[in-house]
C-alpha cells in the first residue's frame, strides 16, 4: 500500500483548546516551525462540547490582547448559586462557603466551540496549516519504536471493507514531534498510553459523561452572567454527579449534567437522569416556556494527577484531556488543557532548537501553575467514592480549611468499567416518559446534534468479541450500552425471537462513553470516515 | 390587472398540476387567462376553456411546441407578457425549468414555489426544504410566480365556457433539440413522486413479509418505502430507503408499518400530508408524528387493512 | 473547452436550521456551512469531462461574503484549476446572481457553465435558467447524464414523467441533479495543493451590475407544527378515517 507522505516539524492531532494552543505557541516561538493540525470534525468546533465557565489565565498568557482581537469571550460571571436538590425542594448553599476553586467571579461564560473557531483563525493567521475533516486513524512508528507521525483515514471504503469508486487512500504525515490532542479518551492516545506504558504506577483513569443542552428561554427567567450548579437529586448518594446552568448571552442558557462513569447500577441511564433532572421545580421554572435548540454529550476525564499518565514518549507528547489535565473540583479543563499545550510547545521548541529531550515536558509541567492547581484538587474526586455527603464534608475540610494542602493523597481504586455491578443485584430505575416540552427522547435529541456518518462505511465501533453482548453482557448486566450511550447507538433487538445486538453507528456523537464503560472493554471506538459525527454550533 | 397561466399538457390532456395552479392563480386575480402552447392540442384548449376559473384561453398551435423546449416556450410567452401583471405556472419540473427564463428576460425577480397567496404581490413560500416559511413581497411591476401544486386544491374542471383565442407562434430556437422522452413505466409509481407511500421497517422481520406491504401498495397504487433498519437487515434494496440519507418523500398519505421512527427516518417523511403508523409498540416515536396511529401487530393488521380496502370502491388509480 | 462552475456556500444539509426569533431569517452564526450539494455534482462532472480529455480548464466561481471562498477552495481541491470570488456583503437574489455571472462569462468566455439545479437555502431554482436567458444560450436543467458531442451536449434531464433527453448547442448552461454522479472526496494532498491555486477576487460593485433586491422578505417563521394525531382502535376505524376524514383514499 503506498500512501503519499508529507513531512512537518510538528503534527498535532485534534483541534480543541490544547491542540490549537500548542500550534499557536509554537508559531509564536518560531514562525519557521511548520505545523500541521488535523481535526476529525467537518470544521473546527463541530466536535467541541463543554460547559463552559472559562478561566482566562492561560489565554492571558498566550494571546494577551484577546479582547482587542474580539475573542468570543463576552459574558462575565456576575452571580453564583449552588443548590442541593431534594426531590421537590432545594437548599441554597451560600457561595462564600464554597471552596475557592468553585468561585467564578473573574471568569466568563463562553461557548468553547466558538473559542476554538476563534483560536483556529489566530493559528491560521500565524501560518498553522489546519485540515478539518481528516481524522488521524493510525500512529506510525520508526524502526526504533519512536513515534514517526500519523496516517489519516482512508476514504471511500464500503461496509464490507471494499474500495468504492470514490476511494481515496489516507496520507502519512511524518513529524519530528507529533502532539496528540484528541481530548478525553482519544483513540490514538489510548493506544500510546498502552504501548509506552505511560500509566504505569498511576491510578486507573476516571471519567464522567457530560450532557449539554442549549435553551433559549423567556427573558424574565434569564439573568445573563448567572452561574448555577446543583448536586443531589435525581442521583442517589452513591453516584457522583451534578448539574450546571449558565446564563449566556442572547437569552440562552447552557444546561448540563455530569455523571461519574464509576456508577454501579447497570440500570442507570445517564441520559434519563439528565432529562429527569430538568423536571425539578427549581430547574423547570427556568426553562419553562423556552425552547431547546441544541443537545450533545461527551465523556470527560476526572482522574486528576493521581491518574495523569506520563505525557511524553519518544517522538510524541500528550496534551490536554488526551492525557487528563482537567481540574475536577473547579469543573474546568479548558485553561489547563491550553496551558499544557503551551508547555508542550515550549518543550518542542527547545527540542528542535537545542536538542533537549522531550522528557523536559514533564518537568516544566510540574513547575507550572497547572500542576499546582491539579495537586491541590487531587483529593476531591476520590473522596466522593464514600458518597455525596461524606464527599462534601471532606471536600469542605480539604478545600476550605486546608486549601488542598492535606499531607496525603486519596487513591482511585477502580477503573470505571469495573465499578458496574450485576443487573440482578441492583435496583431497576423507572424513568418518566419524555413530555417533549421539558424532557425528550434520545432520537429527537440526537437529531439536534446534526450527526451523520455515511451509511456505507465500516462500523467504527468495533467489538472484540461480537457474541459477548448477547451471551454475557446482556445476561449479566442487562447490556448497559443501551442506556449509557447518549445517542441510542446500541440496541438489543428481537428478530424472530432471537436477540440481536444492533449498532446504529451513524447515530454516534463521538462521546467515547462506550469505549470507557463497557464492562468487559469489548467496544473500541475508532475514527469513522472524515467529517462524520456531530455538527455542533455554539456548544 | 390580469394573470397569465402557462398550461402544462401532453397535447392531448391537461397535466393535472395545471388545475392546482389555476386555483392559486385565480386567487391572485380573477381575470385569469391560460396560455396553451402545443401541437394539435385543441382538446387541451377546450378542456381548459371549461374550467370555471378561466376567463380566456390563448391557444398557439405549432409543431415547435410539441415538446417543452424552454427556449421556444419563452419567446412565445414574452410576446404575450405585456398584457399581464402576473405570469404563473406550477412549480414542478415543467414550471421550474421554464419560468426563470421568462423572468430574466422581463427583468423580474421570480417568486418560486409559493404555498399561499397572501395578496397580489405577497406570497408565502417554503425555504430550507420546508424547515422555514418566508413571507415575501415582490416589488417588480411584472411578477413571475411558480406555484407548489400540492398546496392548492385542483380547480373545478367543468361548468365554464371561456373563449379560445388563437395566436401566432413566435420564432423557433435552434439552440436546443428534443431527442426523446422515456416515461418511467413501472407498475408502481416512483417513490419520490408517489401520492401514497407505504413503508416497512424492521418490524417486518424478513424480506418475504414485505409481500404484505406490496399487496397493499398494488391496491392503493402506492410506492414502497423502507426504513434504514429494514434496508440494513437486507429485507429490501436500498433504493426504497426513506430518510435523511435515503429519499425524502412528501406524499399525500404515508403509511409506516413496523417502523419505530428513528429520527433519520422521520426527517425523510415528516412533511407528508397524512401519516399513518402501524406498530405494536405504543411508545414508538413514529406515533408522535402520526395523524392516525394503530397500535397493533402488523401481521394481523395488514391483511385486515387489505380486506377493508377491497371493500372500498373509490380508490383512485 | 473551458467550463465555468458556479458554487454556493449554504448551511450544511445536516444542520437543523433555526429561525431567528425576530423573524428576520435563519441563524447562520457559528453554523456549519458547506458547498450546496448539487454544486458538488456540477464540479465533479466538469472534472470528469476534463479527465476524459474533453475540457482544458475548469474555473470555479462563487458569489458571496469573504468566507464563501471556502467553496471555491474545495472545488480547487477536487480538480478545478482556478477560482473567482465575487464579493458581495448581503444575500442577493438569483436575478442579480445571474447578472453577475453574465459579466464573468463575457470576461472568461467559457463554453459551458455548470451549477447545481437548486440551492438548498432559498430553494429558488432559478439562476441557471436566468443566466441562459440573459446570454441567450440554451439550457439543460436537472441533468442526470451529460454526453459531450461535437460542439453540442446530449443531456438527460430528470422530469416529473421520467427522463427527457435533449441536445443543446455549445455554449450552454447545465444545471445538475444529485443523480448526475457521486462527487469524489477532496484528498488531503489535493487540499494542500489547492491552497496554492489562485483565486481572483472581484468586488460586485466593480462589475456595474444592479444587485439591489426586488423582493422584500417580510418575515421568516417556523412552519406550523403538526397537529397531534389520534390513536385508532381498529383497522376498520383507520380505513374509515382515511376515507372520510382525511380523504386520501
């Protein structure tokens, strides 16, 4: 098989905040470094989904005049609320009693997708070559085992794997350094972590699934700049999660829900928990009379520094959530992702000009404010494995009294897929039916994502053992894929009284939850044909 | 103020959409004239003169009008245009091909595919494949308008007696030559244009069971559709697929059998005038768009449906 | 032969459009845009004709705001040789578009002009026919097959009754149906090469064409919601409803 080859100094996989910051910083350090950035979405921003309350610290360093350059960062946080929800009632928590990391008064409510579009314009202005619609599907290695670059996906392969008339072979991009910035659970990042044993001696990584809807609401319920979070109902004490409600510009509200993927009950449906959450009187009154205009979901990384893998390997670096730099108690990962990319860029610059080893990345990272932040935050998420109440008590002591400086580090004990318990040992959950006003079903939700994959291409959700879902997972766990997938990709169907596991791959919104939560790790998410997946607007 | 409507016909019969266009045209102004350009199309002119809404028929008979050559039609229409404030036709492939050529020569910005006449200069038309409706007002002196036929009822066909005026042909164009027309001769209408579509989904369980659907399709002169799931399962070939990635259909009647209503499918049929869903799962999303939902086992319901249809004698072929 | 292909930038066909609350149009900010789908077929056909040795040059043209250039760039990546971008700031009507195209045709002297049969945003289906009229060229609309003959094209057209085949003299305008061909992918190497191909920028005002709107858009609204349907108890009831209430059988 012969593929065309292009040589670059640096190839970056992924056009999110970390990848784009790497690219921009590299060009700032030396405009002659040639940088190529690939993005699997049809355009930059189309696969970006985030809350997002944005801390500008990293951007202030990267592009200090972002205001002059009209960055889409406009809505300053003006007011904050935190509610503990009971089934009908709620308890408002005074914000002065919130840990400092959860206070947001210098931050902005933004659309991260729009910020990425703007960052891409800045990067292109500096000479970065950006190619949306081209997933990197394969890592290429040199004979000495170091990373040589990546190859893009072949286009025009049919369901059975044959070449169609429109077949276009992928292309090899070789680089002196390849930067992986795929975001949470990047499928190449996953391969590299395994191959180079980057997670050796680290705690298992922790993930969550985040949902987001954008609502256009009644003016009288809207308060631009208001940031609200909730914990509690509808989740039980043993399930980690909570909501965000951000009042953005144009009468929009960004409404979302995050649930830790270490949940135990296979009957739990994160999507339905989110839908149910909206029926709480205190939430419903905000969106009532409004209109849902967007929906999406994405896995996020929650492990913190205990789970952070080694971020360098021969010929390549991991940045942002491909490694896992999100600050969970802060509920923010954009600024840390950006900063990790900027540090990566400095490392690469010194590697290319002074021949310094890429391992200096880790050192620089440890000396940076990101590491300090993540270190202070390290004990919050694991403490919630004791349940919501104890978790909150501990977090209060850890974050308010000791500011994250307690002299010990709690551990993540299990990977998320190991947390799930047999279906017959856990209670079934009876979710209310959608009313199509406040709550919706999966299909009408997926429709809003604009997701599309050409029907006639190989299924991009690979089963290691195709019989396992029916023979084992269905029996033991009632096949939780039916529920954890936020896009209705997985179904169990009765065909002539024979049960069949159906994968509606064209519905996939690239959240990666299946790759994380499948109890036997039987599902592997790989890149579909370029340009496939959701077409998010201002998510 | 008078309206000139361009008739579509096959030199023997008026093509049905012309009657729908007549209804819309007479809503713009009652002084409606119809132009018949054809070859030996006297029967067409006569039929149109009997339409009560039509005040005058202008008949131009020449062999250059035997087929629709937009270039030839245009020069003849331009000759008559000065007497009219509105030139209209149906917005099917006939009118879509023809009208912009006329409009450009009259230096008029055409209003395409209207679904409602609000006033003589203001119309409602769908944009973005019907996902939005635009109200537009034409400020041109002379207006060129095409009419979405399915949005207007056909005009009455008899009772009128308009005068038929013969007129001379215009110059023929040598730019375009008609070679042939292949009418799609299928026992069943084409999926994209059928008045009735009956579709099967994964609930059909196998390809043989589609016979239950084709029996009804034969009876109703309907086209056969399918959901992506049924196509993927190999029950039926993919040219039957209705949906976002298949065909988008807008029939008068859409019958969804054993289709749960995945969003891709709904996108392909939700604009149908009347939607019927037959499904044993009462919670299936298809019921949310159905005008008439029947919660039943399709293997019982379909044979019953056929026998009920057989009792009717009014089904149009 | 030289082929001019007109392409338009529209909201991507997979994006659910949203009507603005003030009724002034649909939301286009931060919405994924793409080339109008049948315009891709137009480009593909031109490239095929060139690959068959029957055309020498393909020029892709778009009319629109700054970012409309992306569609020309894409055309260049799949085989067009050079591009033209006529810059206009507002949405203009097909009549104005065809007047601009006429000016470009007079300058470029192509033998053929290809474009999609209809844009999926305004759904007008006018530009090709109007341009043909203004140039007094023949038109072959809704083409699903094109054969290049000696100084003429044989074009099969998709019409309501089936298929019609006509012969048009060159120069001619062809508007393309989705069934004409399957557009190829733009490969990464070709996209890289396309970045170096020239795009000439022309301002519409320099062409001396009246592009002022003739049609006032009074309001844009969402289509009325489907009325909630009913459940029928039996097949008999269903047939009765279809016959007597809906009157569709």
